[in-house]
């Protein structure tokens, strides 16, 4: 089920349970997961993209192993807020994934998540090679944390 808003996503989720955040790139998919109380996002791994069926199989294996109850996909909006070809590709990926899993799927504006991830890794004094190996799943962590913070706010506002 693809949710149109984060509020709709929140309503579709059980009270507790881990979420996964995805940073979809053309060559890789960064994956981050949350704790069961949805307070902290942790970068997990990077999946090398092959074809959709293999990518989906790898993602669904993670959701099964970690008892994930919802997916947050980073939506690569343009800086002016418009949607370009990468957004269309992400939405198509979500539509295809929706056919394979009952998990609710939400989108989260990922503008500057890679920049924030790069900056955090520079501050941690990681080498260029270490940054290249981790950038995608660290960016997924920033995407997921943004969504978790919003979900937490929505929960307090009720």
C-alpha cells in the first residue's frame, strides 16, 4: 500500500515495530532500519542493484529478517520542489514493490540527505574509500530519521 502522505502512513502502521528507509540510486540501494519504538535510524547495508526482481528479493529478505512493518523511500525532489525523472523512477519502483509486499510504503523528501551523510562522514574522519562504501546506507539513515522524527511529532500531536 503506497501512502500519499506521512499521516496516512502513520495511520497504516501498527503502534510499534521497526521501519526501513531506502535511498534508491541507479547503481545501489542504501538501507537503514529503525528500532522497534521508531526513535533511532541506523544505517544497515547497501544493495548493489541488478534487476528489479533481485533487488526486491534482497529488500524483502531484510524486511522479513528484521520484522519491518513499513518502508520509507527517499524521494529525490529537485531543489525547487518539483519532481524530475529520478522521482518518477522511485515512484515506479514503489509501485512494483507494492505488488510484492503488504507493507505500507511512504515517500520522504530526500533533498540534501546525501550532502548531510557526506558531511557527517567527513566529520567522523572517514577516508574517501570508507565514505564511498557507506554513503548510500548512511543517506538512507538520514532519510529514515527525518521520517521517524515526523512520525514521532504526529504521535505527540494527537
